[in-house]
C-alpha cells in the first residue's frame, strides 16, 4: 500500500501583524484602549456612552468592540471553506496524480514488457512455421519428381510391351501371309 507524504494544511494561516503585540502607552489614552480578547490578540475598541438605565438618569460607559472578525486578515467563513475544499481537492490530487502517474507508468512498462515477450514468441513461431513450410514445399517438389519418374517409367514399360506386341503381330502377319500364299499355290495346282 502506498502512503502519500503529509500534506501541509493550508486552511490555517497565522495572523500577520504589522504592529507590536503589546499596545504602546500612547495608544492607551482616553476611553478608547486596547484589550486582550479571548484569542489572545489585542483589539482596538470603540467606546460609546450607553445608558445603563434610562430611569436613573446616570450614564455609565460600556466598552463595545468593533464589529467584524477577530482576525482581520482571515477571510470570511464561507470563502474559507471554499478555499479549503479547493486546496484539499487540488493538493492531494496533484500528489495522487503524480503517484497515479508513477503507478500508471509502471503498469505501462509491465504491459510493454509483456507485449514484447508475446511479440518475440510470435516471431519465433512465425520463423518455425516458415521453416516447416519450406520443408513441406521441398517434400512436395520431390514427390512430384518421383511421380513424374514413375509415370515415365510406366510409360516406357507400356511402350516396350506395345512394341513387343506389335513385333509379334508383325511376325504373325508374315507367317499368315506365307501360309495364305502356300494355300493359294496349292489350290492353283489342283485346279
């Protein structure tokens, strides 16, 4: 199982202060002064007189903080969630895509080696098939020559037999002609 390297969390960004963390004495004059809120960050306050009770007529001052987020450099919540989801989607996908690319590259290399092996086997089989074909063609050629030789030999023997039969028929004809002549002479003498 592959483990991806740790991802730097981009949703947390420390606050960048341009002023000192502790307020200066000159900033703490009058009724407006800085105080530490629950996050440990000094904030400036607006002081406005608010009547504690309108029936008594006495006015007491309450400190009301400025409205807005505690961290001025922090984006609003919905934007932060969108940015967080985008960063979480892009950063792991970049890392996972590179690991996926490496895995894919390894798979492609394995497939290439497999196909090269199959190609080599097919080439060897093709060479063997071509060699067998050449051997079979040579056997066919020799069998054709043998067959032609047998045909000519059979032809020759048949020819010789026919010649012998022809000679014997010629001899028989000569002897028959001679006997016919002898018969005609003997018939001619009797008449």
